[in-house]
């Protein structure tokens, strides 16, 4: 089996890294954690970030089989629906997305016409599921904690961790969103750190820490185990929970959490149009 080839795309507005994983030129591909551009001041959306992925797929003559989400992101809008229309492929997420939908459905006042069962997605993955990307074999790891529904993808020697882990000098994901749990995140990360040392680790975001001026998104399990500032070898569960809970109390809500959750738990689709033909996002007051 060939090693997966990985192309990263960094979006500076949301500090998000999206990926194209493919087996060979002219072969098959998966897109991971894609971005639809959104201007919070005007409410305008655009596809500039997503079109960079489209251009690469066309240049390399790839057939897109999957559009994968590690979770329902709170910091950027997913371009899954746009990219499915442009390139095809099945949109997939972890099966516990229904828990996230169940939490946020009343927050946004969604009615009975919004089923909180994950049916907006083409495929709902369970822990241990195996799937193919052309000549590549991929497996699903269940890594809750940041949200109740996070999953990671192990594709050959490449691990795509979403928001579970960041670069070693940044640390780990926050756990104070509804349904988050620092203890679960610790257990999830221990599962990842048990993988072989040479496993390549690809993160979904890079927030530049003091002392580093270059954006980075790839490390290894060995580097994470030895140098992650929150979870290096020797940090026990109680210490991590205390650190994470104290740190999370200092963090503000992501700028795009309200628009992004509404879009992302619909698999990247916009809300249905209202009677005037216009689509609207809801901004609930005094909820988060």
C-alpha cells in the first residue's frame, strides 16, 4: 500500500489547515476539514479558500471520494456542501454528531423540521470503521473531549487529529464548549499517543505561540509525546484536567461559533430559505 500524499491549505482568517489526502496523481482523494469563507461584518460568504482545493484536485486529476469532518467546527464554516457540488464525494462525520445537534437545536430554536439524527451527512462513522481512499486504507478513531463527537482519521502513517491536539508548543483543545470534557480529552489523547512514534500528526489549526513566527501543522507522535506542553510524558489525568479547566476559563468564545455551528451541523448547507426567499442565520442572546 502506498504512503498517503498530503497537501495542506492554510486559511489565515481562521487559522485553519485543510487537507487533501490522495494515493497518487490521477488517483483518489479525501478532503479534510474544509473552509468556506465568511465575513462576519457583512454576512457574505465566498469560496476562495475552497476553490484552492478544487484547483489542486483538477491539476492532479483526482477523484474525490470523501469530504471528511473531524467534528462540527466552532471557528469556521465548512465548505463540504460546496465542494460536494463541485467535486462529488460523500460527506462524513462521527456518528455522535447527533449529540451536538441535540445540544444546539434548542439554542438556535430549530423546529421539528431539523432532525437531530445526523441524517444531513452521507456517512456517520463509528469508532473502528475502516474505509478506502483509492489504494489507501483509512480508519476512524473516536476522540471525544473537545466535543462529544470528535473523531480522528488514521490514513496509512498519517493521523488527522482535528482540534484534539495542536502543535507541541501550542498544546491541546479547549473543553468548555457544551458537551466538552477535559477528562475524556485526556483519555482520547492517550489513545493517539500510543500510536507508533513515526506516525505523522496533522493538526487542524495553528495558533502561533510566542517565540515562533512560522505557521506549522505537521509533527509526529514521538514529538507530541515528548514535547506537547499540555500532555508530554509524565502529565497525569488530574493535572491535565486542572490545567485545562483553569485555562478554558480565560478563553473567549470563538468569533464565528454562532454562524459556524448552524452551518456545520447541517453538513455545510445553508439554512432553508424563508418566505421572502432569503436565508438567515440566528444569533441567540445570552445563551453561550
